[in-house]
C-alpha cells in the first residue's frame, strides 16, 4: 500500500480522534519536529512518527488485545494484564497497514513511545520525549526543567521522564511495565558510564 500524504493522514486522524486527543497528537508532531531540528534528525520522519504515535489510542483496551492476537503481534504478560499499553504496537500496525508507512524507524518510534526500550534510535527518543513535553501537557511535575533538558541533553531528559513515570506508577496502584524499568536502568547506566569517563 502506498504511503498516504501527511495532510490526508492528519485529516483522517482529526475524524477518528476526539478534539483533546487530536490536539495532543498535533502537539507531539510539532514538538517532534522541533527536537528533530535540534538533533539533526530527518524532519519528515519526525513529523510522521509524531503524528501517528497515538493513531490507535482511541481503540478500547480489549480491542487492542484482540487486534494483537488476530494479527499475531507480540504481547507480554504485563501488556495482557494492561492492554492499554498495546496502543503503540497496534498504532505501528495501523501506520503500516492503514497509512502505508514502511519505514522501520518510524514504526519503532510509534511502537515504543510509551515505555521506551534499551538502544532506542534518535527518532524513537525524540517521539518518546515529545509525547511527554508537548505544549498541551500541564499536569507533569518539573515540566519547565524537562522541556529545557530535552533541548540540551536528550538522554538526560529521557532518564528524567522515565524516573517521573516510575515514581508516579509506584505511588499508585498501577502495574509497572517491565520494559519501562528496563529502559530506565539502561539509560541510567549509560549516564553513569559517561559521567565516570569525564
């Protein structure tokens, strides 16, 4: 299937998402573009990944799980218990099969924008970070500090976001996805190695 024009994708998402979700979607797209300018990533890829990152978010959790099982997409035990986490994986599937995106880096950025993963590409880090700091976010602690860090040291910003996410999950009754913890440990170790080598 040929890739849709980005304007057509935007119009399609405007119809499928509620106004609040669509504002978040465009906020992530524009923030991804800004971070891509800062870190010299491909602007078109950042724009597409940011626009499509939540293209499956409006699907109910049980249907996300059913879609993964139907399409033989991988599902962890944690995701089976918390199927809302699957919106990234199903989103990547829709990006490929509904919108015609074939670029693996874009598809990975969509897949991992919620939990992150070790060894993320620059584009994956950009979309992960943009999702957290986009202009519509206002309930996040230390948002001013996080936004500034994102344009100075992307890995440091990611580490801060992961730490905030884990603290938030630990303070409530939500289950912590093991991939989020694994990603946090990975980037913390990287920062420690870099700090010790200076």
